[in-house]
C-alpha cells in the first residue's frame, strides 16, 4: 500500500496515474477549476495527498481515478476511445505518462478557447462508471 493514498484507490487501474502524479503539485487555480467542474457530478471522491503543500488533486468514482489536476494549468481526463478522439480535436493532448486512455488540457492560455471542463469531466466520469461496473 502506498502511503497517503486511500486503499480504495490502490487498484491496478490507478497505479500508472498515481505513479506519475506522486511527485507533482497543483496550483490552487487549476485545482479549483477541476473541483468546480466536478460539482454537477454524482458519486465523486476528491483526493489530494496534502492540501497545504498544493499537491496534485485526483477525482474518482467507483474507485477509478477519472480526472486530475497538476502543475500551473494542466487537467487530465480518462476517456473512452470515442471521446478521446473528440478531445484531441478540441485542443486536448495525449498523456501517455498516465496510460493510453488519458488526455490532458492546458488551462489559462492566451488567445486560446476556454476548455469546457464540465463537459470533459462528465464524459470521463461516465467512462469510469462504465469500467467500474
């Protein structure tokens, strides 16, 4: 068991993403953007190993991490293949450090359309719930 990670998140499906995020921090603005996007969703657990030290933030449902915030403006979503293809067209980038199903979006970019975080959070949430059934 990895210290500071809830036992419910230590499933094999989460190991690669947790391994990547372990040393990362999240600026409070990017963490808040993710938390705001998650509000309309149902059964979501938000985890941060240390809020005072601005560590990464991860969101899960049914024990599957489906979104995270890290750095000064990066949010990642675990998406199914159909939504992953759409995310790439909408400014997302593949994020293989967390696994093949992950896409990242960079926030707070000048002269760039604002990312619809609520939409992508909802799609990642639905995909995780399908996997978790």
